[in-house]
């Protein structure tokens, strides 16, 4: 009977999953028979047994469209049909990436890729919710007052869990957005005696 021991993400025995239809790299375990196949959430994938302890499988791009935890098992050849134990494998979305950030007219505009719904913009360690967010852009209004970020600041985008990922950090200069000063007027009224 096959026993699935590890799906190592680092090291010499790893299953490398990419966005192409061909992924390679061994799944390690014991007792793999000729004709064994990897089951991805119960569905068979094209597999190749290297030896009794290594198996490779092709993972299609469609298998990677949604983040989540996948259940991996190995089914030995149709002769024995024995199933291995289950092994959890996490599929995560690519981390967001910032290509440009600018400040104009009271708003920070960020351009990049892989921004997910619910993403947060972090400015000098403080989290801000964008008022406009697409997969390639985010807009954050910068409020009025000294408690708002200004000067040269560090900016990054953080996707929410379970797809959490953090972008590269960029520097952008934000002009101080002070409230307009209230002007005081002196008014002199004539004194009238009655």
C-alpha cells in the first residue's frame, strides 16, 4: 500500500506547481507501484512513477485558479487500487506587485498587479482601505491634518487571507495636506450712548 510522506516545497524532492499545464517534480512517499497516479482533490492527474518512493504529476493551470487547501492522495495501479494517506497542499495566489505609486490632489494612486478584493494599502506601517480597487490599481484618499501620512513614505499592498501576500515596497512623496487656515476678522462697532 502506498504511503504519502511529504510534499516538500523546498529541497531536492518537491512538486513544483506553475501556471503552465506541465508541472514537474517528485512527490515523495513509499510503496508507489507502476501505474500509480496522483489524485488532486480526488481527481486523477497524469502521473509518472519514477520509483517506489517518487512520483511526478502534471498540474494544469485550471487547478490553480482558486486559493485553498488541496487534498492529495496517491492511488496505486488498478491492480491493487490501494490509496495512500491524505496530504494537504496549499494553493496560494501570487503576491501583489506595485509598479508605480503617485500622490496627486489628496489621493495616493497605486498601479500594479494581483490586487485582490479586500486588499489593504500599508503606508509607513499603517493600514488604509482603498476607496477604489481593481486587480491592477488602488486609490487611497489622504485625509487632512498632521496625523495623516506625509513626506517620503513606504507603501505596500497586502492581500487578505487565505490568499495573503505582500507586495514589494515602494517610496512615494506625499505632500502635507493641512486644513485651510481659518481667517479671523476684527470688527469694530461704534459705541452709542443712550
